[in-house]
C-alpha cells in the first residue's frame, strides 16, 4: 500500500484484499495435504445427444471440500495447482477416478457389445501443465489398463488457448493418445484467437463451443450474425470430421436453436447441473426406460 508523504505511516490494507491474499496463499500451501487427505471430489455433468435426447456420457469436474471454506470450485484452486505443479498428481487422480466411474457405468449399462444402450463415455479436462508433463501418455495408458476401460470411452478436453502456437513437441502426446483411440476435444472453442485453419493440424475430434455462443442464443430473436457464425463453425467442423458439443445450455429454446444449427451434443443446466455419479445413473436410466 502507498506510503503517505512525509512520514512513517502506512495506510491500512484493504482487509478484504488481505483476506484474499491470505486465502490464496493458504489454499496453495494446503493443496498437497488436501490431495493426501482425500478432500477433492468429482462431480459429473451429463453430455446429451441433441438428436435423440439420450445421455452419451459426462464431463468430470473437480471440487475441493475444504475443511474451513466449504466446497471450492476449480476456478479457485486449479490455477494455484498449476502454479505449484500439484496439477500433475491432482490431474492424474481426477483421470483415474473418472475412468473408474466410467467403468462402473459400463458395468451397469453394458459396454456396447451386448449391452443395453450405447456405453457412457467420460470427458476429463487436461491442464496445459499436464500436456507438457512427460508422463501423460504412459499414465493414461496405465490407468486405462488398470481399470479395463477401452480408450474410446475416454475424451480428454484441452482448451484452445493451451494449443495456441503448439509445436510438434506439444502435439505429439496428443497424437499418440488419439492414435490409441482416445478422443481429444478442443474446449472453450471460440474464446481465444480461434484459428480455423489451424484446426486441421490438431489431433482433435470434438469441438466444444464455448458457453458465450450458447448465451447469444438466449435473446429472441437471436442475432442473425451470431447464428451465421455458429452455423459456419458447425459446418466447418463437420467437414473436418469433428463433432460439435455446446456448453452452457440453460433453456429448451437454446437447445432447439442449437439443434437446428446442426450441433451434435449439448451440456448445461437445462439437462442437469454437475452432480454425484448416481445422478447420472438416474438420468440414463430414465432415458433407457423412456
Ligand atoms: P470447462 O471445462 O469449460 O467446464 C464447464 C464449466 O461450465 C463447468 O464449471 C460447469 O459447471 C459450467 N457449466 C456447465 N453447464 C453450465 C450452464 O448451463 N451454465 C453455466 N453458467 N455454467 C455451466 P466448473 O465446474 O466451475 O469448472 C470450471 C473450469 O475448471 C472448467 O471449465 C475446466 O476448465 C476447469 N476444470 C474443472 N475440472 C478440472 C480438472 O479436473 N482438471 C483441470 N485441469 N481443469 C478442470
Ligand atoms: Mg471442459
Ligand atoms: Mg469448456
Ligand atoms: Mg467453458
């Protein structure tokens, strides 16, 4: 804080800003023990096919049940974990838990051959630090082998910004995973400096349109330019053999609009908020029984 002129006096720091700093520091130092003590947990948010309304899988979203502060969202602690490197073991833990959950869903709903419906798939977010970590491919292979889950049940989400200017070194692990059959999704697409020409260079098979596009469908009538942009992105994606998932669908009107525009899959509060895994059981079951 600014020192007042001519004296040894200091303004009192804004107590709220102070609390934020302490919390930030406190949270950062508490992260490793939190992982050991099992304070993290995962919520799952269904991915719904826009054509038939069926649940196809879920995205895993990590939370921290902090003993003093209650449940903290990933925006509060993922950046801290990235900063300290804890994101690597934390991300590995999330991946393993999520793949185990996918295994449990598959046991319950069948694995596609002989099973009831389509097998449920699992989407897991990857931070840029995990991408550059040399163990990524091997860790993923080991987790899939340990759990007996097929690679094509897994989709790893990487943000567009993490791949901006990505060189071959950075893309190599993603290519290896894609060759094994793991899907790679480009998350939050449209928020960064979307380079459409760059898309064909990336080993991605899913485009996740950012929530901001969905929000622009909220207005009625929607801005015709916004509609054209989404329509253009969807048709380009399809021509490159990418499927399109839309984030942040909050109303039935948005879902209808996005379906008309050709989007394949949707995710959002209109269908379900992120929740415990049983939540998805109920949805998929309701879906299967009509
Ligand atoms: P994301 O991957 O883009 O995840 C979607 C976010 O949108 C989630 O926020 C989800 O709860 C929220 N959301 C879903 N539907 C709606 C809706 O209809 N309306 C609105 N307003 N929001 C909706 P969340 O759970 O707070 O996660 C925030 C971000 O944290 C994620 O964005 C992802 O980038 C990151 N994250 C979450 N889990 C992990 C993880 O295990 N590892 C890494 N590296 N990052 C993670
Ligand atoms: Mg995501
Ligand atoms: Mg996203
Ligand atoms: Mg997003």
